[in-house]
C-alpha cells in the first residue's frame, strides 16, 4: 500500500517521533462516527471506574448535587 504524501508539518511531527496513524485514521471518519467512537470509549472508562470503586470499597457517587 502506498503511503500518503505528508505535509511539511506532518513530516516534521513524524521526524520528531509522533505517530500520526490514529489521527489520520480518525480523520477518515465522519463526525457522527467519531462521536459514537468517543461515546463507546467514555462508556468503557465509566464502567472501569465503577468496577474499580466497587472492588476497593469506594461508595458510588451520589446522583444529587450538593448545591
């Protein structure tokens, strides 16, 4: 597969050691696809936090505001 031609700024980032693969792949997605991908990642983080808290005896956060 042929590599896409990089702009000067992109090439400088690569030369500096930055991996642009995920950035370039995400830019191929529609806005809706990126939102859905972000929501799945956020859901996973929230589930991991909930399980961590449960395993370590940390009570669930109250759904009421203290304002």
